[in-house]
C-alpha cells in the first residue's frame, strides 16, 4: 500500500472481515442451548457439586493434554514428579487416584504424540525394545482371562484392565521415550528433576526420624503404605552411585550411599544389610574392565569398600533394630548367628498347614496352589487382576491373599505367577533380559566416558529390579514409582546419534527390528 497516495487511501472503504461462523454463537444457538440443557440435567441428576467436580476434572485433563502436546520436557516433569511425590500429596490429603490419573494421562498422550510425530510426521521407523515378550504377555493375559472364565463378571473385567495398566502402561511410556527427540535442554531439565526427586528422600528421612521414629510407613515422598520401597528405592539408587564410584572414585558417592542406607534404616528394613553388598558387588561384576580379575590394589579397593560398608551396615542395623538382636532393644548385642537364624525363620515360616508367612514358604505354597488347580492354571495362572487392590473394586488384596492361605511374604514372583502363570513370568523376565542385553551391548560399545557409568548403573538397576521381583516384592516393577526414571534413563542412554530430522528410507513406516 506504500505506493498509493493519501487521496487514494481515503477512497478505499473500511472493510471489516467477518469472524469465522463457528465463533458467532447467535448463528449456532443450539450449541449453548444444548450445553445448558446438559448442565441442568446433570445438576438435577447428580447435584451441583458432582457437575462441578466433573467440569474441574475435564478442565484439568485438558490442561495436561495441552501441556504434554506443547512440551516434552513439561510432560516428563509431570510424569516424574507425580510418580515420586505421590506419598507426600496423599499425606496432604490429595488422593492417590488423582495423582496417578494425572501421570497416566500424561503418559498416554505422550505415547500417541511420540508415535504420531516420529512415524507419520517425520516418517521414521518406530523404535521398540522387547516388543515380542510384551506382546506374548498380553496374549497370555487374555488366555488366562478366558481360561478362568473371568470375562463374564464386570468387576473381574475391571480388575483385568487395572492389571494390564500395571504391566503395560509404563511400557507405553518406555516406547514413547525411545521415540522422542532429545534436545539438550529437555535432557538437562529432566536430569535435574530426576536428581532432585531422589536426593530429597534423604532429608525427608531425617524429618521422618524426628517425627515418627524408626518404623515402617511413610516412605519418603513416594508412598504411605508401600513399605518395601524403603528397601528397593535405596538399592536402585545405590546401583548408580556405586557405578559412578567405580569410574570416578569420589568419596561423595560413598557418602550418598550411606545416606540412602540411612533412608532404609529409618524405614526399619531388615533386608538392607544383606542386599546392599549384593547390589554393589553386582555393579563390580558387570564392570567392563573386569576389576575382580586383577590382583592389584586398584582392583581390590572396591572389594574392600564393599566389605567395609557391608559390615558397617550389618553391625548398625543389628544393634539398632529390635528384631535383629537377641535383646530386642535399641543398642542390643551384635550377634550374627541370631541375625542368620532370624532371617531363615522369617523366610521359611509356616503358621498352620496351608498358611504361610515367609517369602520362601509363600513361593512354594503358590506353586502348590497352581498345581492343585491343574496344568492350565500352572501355565497361565488364575486370571490377571485376581490379586489387584483398588478403591474401584469391592474385593481387597489382603482378603484374596488370605483366601489362598498366603498371609505374608508376597514376592513379585508369587504375585505375578498366581495371576498369569509360569508362562507369563517367563515372558516378563525375558523382557528384562532383552533390556539387559541391549544395555550390555551399548555399554561394551560406549566410547564416551559420560555414558559408561550411567549404562553400568542401568545394568545394575535392572538386576536390582529383577532381584526385587524374584525374592522380595512387586513394588519396583509395578507400582510406577521407579520405572518412569528407569525407562527415561534407558531412553536417554540409547538415544539415536543421527542428526535430527534425518528421514528414513523405504522402511520408514515399519517398526525398527533391531531391538525386538
């Protein structure tokens, strides 16, 4: 318009462009009328507070969806934070079902976003690891549902869906993380979030010691009831801390290890004196340079550190935890034989015929239960969701355990075998074995020092999660507290090194087969 004179400009009429018709509600009068009628009907049927609650839930869900679609870093922040502060929010009066719903909605939106952007927009192959074992596990779950005739009961179907959520939701998160682009800013923010969320557990443990003393319950900021996390969370973090110590030999990592052992001690976890040296020794055995094969001081030093920390932890826990010393008091005698007898009795204890309380006896009893039900139950279990506890279900997990005669000592292996049988357990373990192999190959091929300790830590953490599943609890794999950080770190360490925006060839619409 710069070439027009002022006179010509005056002759041009002022033209007002009409807004899109959809914005003119007077032309769409039926939209507000329909919304008003629906709102009035909802208030008349459910009440004004119920309608307001639904409207607030829909608004919150919309905010989460928009946030995840706009920013990968924000999506990761929502998932990681709501996983690790679940117990603190519940202590403040916010129900767990709300915090889990927020994190799980973010996971689902992130999953579909990652698949759409990578597979359709960028036309790149979808990256997956362990697809075949997880697909087989889904088939076994469906067979178990049909075999046990649980598809006819509405509540059993709901329990089945909740069980699938426990197993497959965080695998969807893992697939999403594998297919996201990883700019430096996103990784920087997410790394800081993970670091802070784990490190704050130590000062929170001090607060618990001052307010509640040495006892179970209120596990840091993560949970109010999952007491096993007081064992599994320290072991998970120690897997990384000792891996970093093996590479950098900094005393700060040993001090942090002692800090997380203190976290477990405040939770009154008697298994830590036995499992902490196991986790550290596992990291030493997985080290790429095979430190145990060298008979030199530099090779022997980590072994001596493990022995010193192991003896210190055993001595401190024995003297201070009532059930580990013969005097049953704080400051009781140090008696390793009493500790050994207590551990054996606890793991093998049976109250009455058909009633078990120890983890070993509980495992043997679960095999007897499945064997009595026939070969089909032994292979595919008694149905996914059979031992699922939720506020949405009338049945309670403790009641189901009591019905089977399994009073205490429930390991993840027992919990999972009773639901999907031995075939389901083998498929789940094969998935983690596949993860371990991929991480091991990446670790042996790594030529940059920043990634090596992280990969060694992930290898060790994988062993910790499997060990927890087999002999201790199901909290590590299925509670959704450790797995978001675990899968995030794997995805970062296995991220693609090709330049961003590189377009694949003719196989761009297929699933990348290298890691199946």
